[in-house]
C-alpha cells in the first residue's frame, strides 16, 4: 500500500520517511486552511516533542478544524476530544461508571474511548475546566496519569500530546496552573487578506476534488517522539544562542521558568527533525516565539528578540511590518470617507509605501536565501504586505476581492 510519497505505509517507521510524511501533512493542511501554515507546523513540532499546545483566538478561526485534521492523520491512534464546561465531571473525561457493574454491586469505570486510552487529544475551551476535574486534568497533562475514582494504582495514559483551544486567557489561579503546562501557545485571528477571504467564500459553494491525504502510522510517530527527535544534536552554538536569548528577554523583564526553557530544547530538536536535519540550527529558535510569552501583548517583543538573534534580516522585516500596521490603521481611520479622498490617500501615501516595502522584502528574502538563512520571518511579513495591499485595493479603490489575487 503506497501513498503520494511513493512509500510503503507499513514501512513508515524510518525516521526520514516519517519526517517527510509529516512535512507533506503540514503542506496539505496548510493548503486547506488559509494563513495558517505557521500554526500547522508549530502544532506538529509540539506533537513531535511530546508537548501540549494551546491555540488561542476568537470563535470561527478554524481552531477545532485544524486540530481534528492534524490528529486525524495519525493512523492507528486512539483519538479523544471534549468541549469542557464548568460542570464537566472527571468521570466524563476519564471514564464513566459502568452502570451494569454497579447493579451487580461492583464499582468500575469504562475507560475505552476516553482520555485515559487516547494517544492524541483535542480539548476545547480548556480554561473552562471544572474545579472537580482540575487536579486530574493537571495530572493527565503533566505525568500522563489518571487516579481512578475507586482509588488504587494510578493508570498510565498513552497520551503523546494534547492540542487545546480557547477563546480567552485564564482568569483564575486554578486555570492558570493548566496554562503553565501548555508549552506552546499560538495566536490565531480572522483572515487578513481579502483575496483569501474571497477564496474561503468560494470554497463554501464549490465542489472541490477530494484532497490528497497523507497519513503517518502511530508506531512511526511514537518512534519519532521517543527516539529520533531526542537523538537530534544540539550544538554548543545553539546553546549559546539560547543563553543570549534568555538574557535579552530578562532585560525586557520577560522571565520564563527554567522548566519551560528546558522543555523548549525538545521543540528545537523536533523542529530540526521535521526539516530533516540531524542537528538543531539557530533558525529553529523561531519556534520559541510561541513559547516564551504569557500574555499576547508580550509576543511581539519575544518575536523581535528571537528573530533578531536568529536572522539579521528579520529586524528590518519587522520594522517594515510596523510600517504596514500603521498604514492599515490609517485605512481604518478613513472608513466612511469619499472614494475621491481614499483614492487621493492611495496615490499620495499608500501606494509608494506598499511598493517600497514589497521590493525591500523581496531583496531581504533573496539575501537571506543566498546566505542559507531562514526566510520564515520575511515570508510572514510579505504575507502581511500582500494582505494590506489587498485591503487597499478592495476598500480604498473598490476593486473586486475575487480579482485582487491576480494583481498581488
């Protein structure tokens, strides 16, 4: 049995084959969900590192769909998902009482199909975890164990990693404890590029062909998590870079725990493994932009420090991103003005700024690629430039959104 990679599914335990399959999965899922490539890759890296992740964003941003699509690509894995509320009982999560056994005077829980037997899990509205289920949820995430209601030996759970989601940050000390255990934190928002939004609308009424669907076997994933990823080398230069990053963030009064830094090393190894490299490189540090902040307001500072350390081209790219944000704010402030006023603003200000930013980003990307450096940060800013330009074309000049893509 073969897939699109031309490899035998039954022989997918080979480390390089598994990494290639996971890259294919990232590409396929990213093609399906607009503006989510970094989200998808980061979630896969977290799973490879055996860590838990949080996708934070408003309703309707495909958080649940992405999680289900990714976790559903692991063949042979027991999957479990739940939408939590303040009233969710621990038994609903980890195993309900066997009513038939109870009628016979026996107290027994049914674990099959619950968190207790899952290899991959999706927990929606994680911070709505009930007080009754809090301790068991922490034990499940921390040690992969569950303490049965009837007592006795704790049950070892086969969980590789959990993807969690929330529309809001935790508000109490209890849920803050769960937040601390989610190593990877990813923000998502609504689509920024009008042409992507137009494509999304078209997809609701079209009948697309069945997409290519690469999968990876559970045994291959487990071997990667327990064997191949920990075997990735971490050179002294990367250790020095991590130490420099920690010092830079502390100067900004951004302090992460020693445990978080130590766990982050596994993410760096997973990032290198996913790219098919035997050793961590400084470019892998970019994944730490999703690890070293507590509030979303801190994330831009973390990103700047990480990217400035990783890539000398990144600082200028981020400066260009700031200019794009300012330009977008001007467009928002002009809402309701006449088409003539908007056109005048485009001619005198927006067009030149967008064109200059686009050309400079192309140059920065060419320089980075030529030097063998990561272009991920530049590509993200380029995507932002395209999104702002699309907004200008549609909102200020009145161009049809479905025609914008051809002009970008």
